[in-house]
C-alpha cells in the first residue's frame, strides 16, 4: 500500500471553513471557483516562527494568495496591513464566540437558578 500523505494545512483549512463558513468569497473578497480554490495563508510564516493554529491563519483563494505573495515583495507595508486586517477578523470572531459562550452560560445559570428557587419555595411553604 502506498504512503498516505498527511497535510496539516488542509486539516486546518477545513477547520477554519467550519468556523468562518466561507462560501463564495475569501477574506480578500476574491471569488471562490473550481479553478480558484481556497488555500491557507499563514499570517506569520512558519519559517519566521509562526505556528499552525486558527489564530495564525487566513482563508484565501489561490489567486488572492498569489497576489498577497507578490504584494509582500513589492509593498511590505501594505502586506503587513493586510495581515493586521486578518488578525482583526480573528480577534472579532474570538470575541464573538466568547460573548456567545457567556450568553449561553448565563442562560443555563438562569434556568438552573429558577429550578433552585422553585424547589426552595416549595420546601419553605410545605
């Protein structure tokens, strides 16, 4: 049997697609097509110490990724600003997830405390 290739970039991309629900446009508004598929961009390159995590990754099409790589060599300031934009997307999503988690926990607490108050009231009035 042949060797099975394990691609951690592809696994992370699939995870990001579930988180961000990218469908028709990538993070730079390039259209996703069968010839312009989604790829993973490392905000901090692995060669520069970047790690393979959702916090260090952006979802780009092949064309957008190629354009960004060209931008890096021609206008590093713009390239850095684009990566800062990606970081804002990630921070916003993480803050939103934190807020949704807190709301869910608050709702759960309210339901549990209602049950506790009801049980306490029944005990007191027996």
